[in-house]
C-alpha cells in the first residue's frame, strides 16, 4: 500500500494533469476564435507577436472552410507560446466598450420611440439640454410621423436619432468637464 502511495506522488510531480492541459488548450482555442473575429483596428490594439498576427490575418483572408479550419488549428498551436492574459485584457476592453455603447444606443432608441409617441418628451429634452434647437426637433418629429404614415424612407426618423446621440454626447462631455480633444485622448488612453 505504501508503494502505491509513493507512485501517486510521483505522478503529481509530473506536472499538470491531462484534463487540465486539455482545458487550457480549449481556452486558448476559444481565445484564438475571438481574435479571428476582430476587425483590423481592434486587432492592431491587441498585444500579439507578429507571427500570430499574420496567422490571424491569413485566416481572415481564407474563404474555404477546410483552409479556415486548419488555420484555426495552427493559430491554436501558436497560442500555446503566448501569455494569454494581456490578450484577454484587450478583448475585455472591447467587450466592455461595446456593451456600454450598446446600452447607450438602446437607451437613445427608446427615447426616440417615446418622443414619437408623446410630444411632452420634447419638453423633457429641452429641460435636460438648455440651448438645444427645440423647433428643429419638433419639425423632425412631425416629419417622422408623416413618413411612417406614408411608408416613406425614414429620413427624419434617422435624423432624430443623430440629434439625440449628439445631445447625449454633449451632455456626457459636459458632465466629465472635458472639451472635444481631451475626450478623444482620454478614450485613446483607455484603450492603451
């Protein structure tokens, strides 16, 4: 019995178990899968070695399913030699940014719907954003409702969204106490 116990200890000394290696390998493959779905700008912001970056760009160029599958395996192999943490951190930044942005767009979309349903929302907006062109928004609202009735292209409808987005951006900048330039720089810093 003592002999068996000793043998068990030796096995532990051999390093991580097969199943934990497999898990780590799958995690790296998943990470590779996320990387190949990034656009060029995002990909350039991820700290990757040249060889891995080239392999990802090749994958994105391939169209044949089999070629893509093989390339993904190759990317997985290359991923074994990298520290995945900085890559994960970069991907988390993108996800965070897009989640925040999606929430904001969703909020503006809801506001636009409320505005079309109820003219009182115009006065809410005027109270929140002193100095905004209330007349322009009132006209756009009227036009958007006409477009909808006549099944016309939603030009005014889209323009309302653009204005709401600008008002939102302006009030966020004001809240942060920043000017245009500073805002862009601050955003760049977040990505770095």
